[in-house]
C-alpha cells in the first residue's frame, strides 16, 4: 500500500497572491495529477506528469503552474488567486500504464478572501 | 461539451432501498468506466469498474450495468446503508494508458 500526502490541508489566501500546494506519494508511481473540484462541476484536470521529467497541461491549466520536483512529489502553484475563490485541489497518482486507475490524496481546501 | 454526464446530481434514499445512479458518455471509443466514491473531507477512491466488453459487473452490494449501444451505464447500490452516503463519480478512459474524464458526480444520502 501507499499514501498520498497533500499540504497544506487548508489554505487561505489574498486576492492576487501566489499560492503553492504540495503533494507527496510513496506508491512509487510514475504518473501524478492535479485536479480541481468545484461543487457541481466534478473533477477537472489541471496538470499531470506522466514521468519524472514530464509536464502536461490539462483542461484547466490557465492560471496555474506545476512542477515535478522528483518522482514522489508534484507541486501546483496558483499564479494569482482570484477573490472569493473556493475550491478543493486534489492530487492523484497512478502507475505509468494504468492511468485509468488513480489514487487520490485528501485534498487542499482553498479559500481566497 | 461534457464528455461524461451524470444524473441525478443528488439522490436521497432510505436505508435498505436501492439507489440508482446514471451515467452517459459521448465518445464511443471510451472503453473503461470506473466509479469513484468520495466521503466528505476525503479524496475519491476507486469503488468498482467495468470494461466495455462486459454488460454487468458486481461487487457485493454495488453493481454496474452497461449498455454500449446507448452509451449509458448505471451504478446500483442495493440494500443502501447510511455508510454509503457519499459522492459518486463516473469516469471514462480510452484505454489503460489514458487519463480519466470525470462526470460531475452524484451526491447520495442514505437516511436511516
């Protein structure tokens, strides 16, 4: 088994602020993902990284940057937080040839004042 | 345009009843359909999945019914328990090596 750790658990930011979310996994998975979850909109893919030196944009990449520091860690940066923004950011991982089976972390809850 | 659609958005059933969650998709080349279960404050977790070569997959009280011709599937939760109260996401993939496309989810509440 393994675990995905996301930090921080809660994040309160100010409008225009640059905010960084971190994700660590000990599954030894090659592929990692960042999703945004909004009520009524499901899970939308922001960025993913197929292997350690790879970075791919998802459907919702505008306004975000991502960095795969090493195989076990994947960070997401909100480049300029939007006022009244409220969402949950979920990190996930999978083995390289099984992207259809993903393991999720508990999420980071963002609130922008 | 949403590739994977789910209905209803929310569903309330009594303990012991069968909850039926619906999912439909646009792209006929999708061939793998997992359902994820998410409890409040947690990330989603894989619950049950089906490949397009099958029309039914059962795991305990959870059953997926799949209709390839109509591009529809449903998740049945029989003998619903209060502990089944969660949000359920239908997802789809082109193959094992391709990423998932998620629906918006169905929030299920099971009343004791």
